[in-house]
């Protein structure tokens, strides 16, 4: 294969996306809106998923103590799905 064909083939490879769902308190969800507004003020539209991914990358730079401090600062929430009312 030529270098050109190899470059085209690697450009076509896509990152596999994983879909997931989770719950968060309204106050945390409001922070997403605030961050989106801040980004718009800086003339950059941003999606929720981009903010979450950026946050994960920032958390990944923390040492264990700082990471646990950030996690301990979160409001506890009930996990699991709500029961269906029939």
C-alpha cells in the first residue's frame, strides 16, 4: 500500500463511541449550563459531552488525594433507576 492510501485508510478509522446514562443533582446540571454560557461568552459553543470529557481529563491529572477530595465534595445521590409506577 502506498503512503497515501495508508493515510486515507487511517483517516477513515473512527473512535468507538460508548453511550451511557447517569443521574446528577439539579445543582450539578446547572453548573453545565453555567459552563456552556461561559464558553459562549468566549465565543466557543460547547456540548455537554465535551464539558464532561474535559472534566474527566482534568480529574485524571490529579493525584489520589486531590481526586478523593473532589469526590468527597460531591453531594451524595441515590444510585439506580427509579421504580416504574404501574
